[in-house]
């Protein structure tokens, strides 16, 4: 006569064939993107600023910073906030040639734009000497003979005075370290090395560690998960430490993922590579909130 299996045996056998419960997925709730490109722009973009704010809000994000190489975005941030209440929207100025290069007057003016949402100053990006000179293009100079030029020192003073965020832009690694040291000398509270590992900057891990030691955050932006570039990002973040890192998208280019989708893929990739949820939250939410002056 066949023996009936006990309830315990049945449950044990069932458990062997049931999939393990999924680890709670990383989410965008509370995430902040400090590097978001959008229309209106003179280059093709995947989404305009108002629709981006709506999308980010619908996905639970806390804030975005609108980035444009060619014109200030403080006024745009004010308009977007009116159209899309319920999400923090900030702007800034990139000190490229269309903005007058390293232009102290433009930075000072941004601080007076209604709303006070002009929060970030990027040193030259598209028109940095590091990027433009090898291509034979005109550029906005940051340093000469190993020293920051006077206009840069003046701009850093304005950043310190108004408690803005100093971003190093597409400066060379050596220029970025000069900027960080001068920023700290003048009392700038929040400094970010713009996508430090990206080709337009090219910091080594040793240089990133030095930047962190000087008191700067290192920004890491979306890359295709699993790519060689993605693996390099993982190694660099581990070497620097999540407490010194910020995750951002740098998206908005045509034919790339929309910002929330890219960010979420980036977070999930880092989680697959062994980063704890708390570490990802620190880089995606806590650190960027701190540099923007938002409450935890």
C-alpha cells in the first residue's frame, strides 16, 4: 500500500521547485538627476523640459537639473516649475562661448533670476580647452601655465558667495583638481567633478580618489549596462566609494533612453554588480540632495 507523503514533505518538495522571491527592485522614488538635457535646444533632444518634468514626477523622482551647453536654464526651471508642480526643478549655466565663456557677469546675473532656481555653474563643457583645442575649435580657457585664469577665480568667488554648486565641466583632470582646490580655498560648499570617467574628461582612478579626498563628489552618468564602459564605471565607483559619488543620466540625446529609464537601468545594473540598495540610494538620492541644498 503506497505511503501518503506528509504535509511537511509536500511543502518541502514544492519549495524546491518554486522560484525564490525576487529581491526588492531598485526604484526611482526620491531619485535626483543633476544632469538632464532637454529641449528647447539647438541640438536634437529626445524630450522637452516640461514633458521631462512630468515624466520624472510620474516615476516618483524628486528633482532634476536642466543642463544646456549653450544657454542658461534658470529661467526655464522657473517656467517648468509653474507647469509641473510637485517636483523640484533647477537650472544653471555652462560657461561655454555662447554664454560669454568664463563670464562672471553672467553667473552673477543668474543668481538674481526670479525663483532662485539657478543652482549649478559648470565650467566650460563643449567649449573647454581640453575638448575644443584638439579639434581646432575656439575655446573658453580655465587655466594657463598651471594656474587658474583670473576670471575663473572670480567666478568661484561668486559661487561661494551665493552657495551655488561648482561643477568642473569638461576640464582636463589637472584643471579639475585646480578648480577643486580653489573652490575649497574660497569656501565653496559643494563641488562635483562632471562625469569624471567619461571620455570628455578622462580622470584616472587615482585622480578621482584625489578629488574625493579634496572634498568633491564624482559624477557617474548612464552607460549601457554590461558594456566595457559600464564595467569601468563599476570599478571606479568601488575604488572611490559610494559616499563620494553621484549617479546622473546626462541623457536627452536623440535615440537614447529617456532619463528615468536610463537611470533605472543604471541603478539595476549596479545592484547586479553587488552594490547594496543603501549605497545606490546614497549616490542617487542622498548625495545629490546635499549638493542642491535639499533636506534629506
